[in-house]
C-alpha cells in the first residue's frame, strides 16, 4: 500500500509541470497566448500511451525485472527531462520549451504505463480497491505539490530553480522502485512484439460483454465530468469571489477528495468492486444534482462548502472504484497494454463531453444544466446490469 501511495505521488508530480506551472512561466516571459494554448499538444503522450505500451510488456531489461527495470529508466529520464525543461528560456526559444515539455510528458506517460501494470500485478484482486485509492491520493498530492507549491515558490525564486526542485522531488519514487519487490507473474509473458501488440486486443475482445465494458468506461463518470467542466464560471456567475472559490473549492475540496478516495478503498474491501460501483455511482449522481440546489440558494459559503464536501468525497470514492475496476479486468500477461488502452479511453469523455457544456449551460440555465448532467449519468449506471450485477453469480469479473 505504501508502494502504491509513493508511486502515485511520482506519477502525479510531472502532470501540471507541463500545464499550469509552465503556462504561468510562459505568460510571465511574454509568450503569445496562441503559443501558450498550443502547448496543450505536448500532452498527447498521455492519450496515446497504449501505442508503446506493448514494448514494455514484451521486453524485459537485464536489471530489476520486467516492471522495475523499465520504471527506473522512465523515472531517471523523467528527472533529467524536468531538470532540462528548467534550463530552457520560454521568452527566447519557446520551441525548445515545447520539445523539453514533450520529453517530460512522454517519460511521465511511460512511468504511468509501468506503475499501472505494477499495481495490477502486485496486489491481489481483493486489495485492488484500497491500493487504487492510495495511488490516487498519492497522485493528487503530487499534483498539489507541483501546481500549488510550484506557483507559490515561483513568487520567491526563478522558475528555473522551481523545476530543479521538482526534479529532485522524484527521488523518493526512484528509491521506492529500487526497494520494492518485483511482482510475481504466474502467466507467460509475450514472446514476440507481434504477440504483445495483437494478443491483448484479441484476448480482451474475446470476452463476453467486452463492448459493454468499454461503453461503461466511457459513460460511468460522464455526468460528473460535464458538470465539473463548468463549475468555475458557475461559481463566479452566482456571486462567489475568486478567494472564496480558491479557499473552499480548491483547498477544502482537495482534502474532501482525499478522504473520499481513502473511504472508497476501505469500503471496497467489504463491498467488493461490483457493489461499490453501484453505491459510489449513485452518490456521484446525487452530488451533481446538489449543484442545482446551490444554483437556487445562490452565494452562500456554507452551502458551497457542503456541496463541495459531498461532491468531492463521492467523486473520490467513484474514481477509486473506477480505477480498481479497470485494473481488475486486465489480463496479467498483457497488463501494461490493456490498462494503457482502457485508461486512454477513460480520458475521451473529458475532451468530448466538455465541448458542449457551455452551450448547454447558456441555453438551459444553471439549474436545468446540472439536472441534465445528473440524468446523463443514468446510462453508465444501467450498463452495470450487464456485467456487474448487485448479486453476481460466481466471481465478480471473469478474466
């Protein structure tokens, strides 16, 4: 569990160093807004990581084992690429910044591939829920240190120094890789690259209900995602100040999410993944509906704090079950490839579902918009009837 927490921290740290922190550095350096917006493209490795995941499944390096060998290489390369990004100059050479940031996202995505595979192979199925929740908490702590800590430090020191400090913050993750045991695998590993590329897909789609599961991954959190996309404009429009939003939504909400994912992990030990998906999904939908109540109440800090506490807590539980479910359905022979494919698919709603939210909010009004987001969660819940019934026959997920 401590390994899951530490590896989550190492995976969460690099993410915002190429988004919010880098955007602040480029803005301060006078870079054109168009160029700053285009920098979002350096994040493509996070959505395309399934392309090179088969290589990490197929080949084993001659040190530390199949997973830890690749993990050590990715982490050392990530440390040097973050450090290298700190030595660039956004004002004079933004293209060099883009190249360095792309290296950071590539090695960060590679680290994600191996850590996800390691967690699936290292933990027994009954512990995947709690292990996933600790991984998510570590991930969020890494993001908080990088974004909040990085921006605060940049007020007192150059951005170049901030990036060197952030690079050194990866050392605990490297130490974890060196000290953690290599997972024991009792199935054969792919013997050819062709087998590593095609066998994971053939094996997955040969299962009964495989397409229903893909649809579930797309729809389970779609209502929650759509609602969260428009929350900042919503808070501002109904009268909250930016300070109130920052304090209640960001800081208070962060700890509510941490508590929710921890609680979700513990509850999954008792309820198992099937029933947890039902309970947490229902709570997610109810928490989205609470924003419609807030729209009617208006600018009330106690009401905002209550809604944020419930929404982030239930979202934390839902995400823990969601991630544990995806891990549970991967075949240990192709863990890296199958999990990379599923987690890439998980990000699709975040992009596609976010697009029409402004139009919907504008034309429906805030109260009706959040009610619509609540109802949109229904298909994802109904899909559970196909492959994760409340009273399963036999084992939960036949792999």
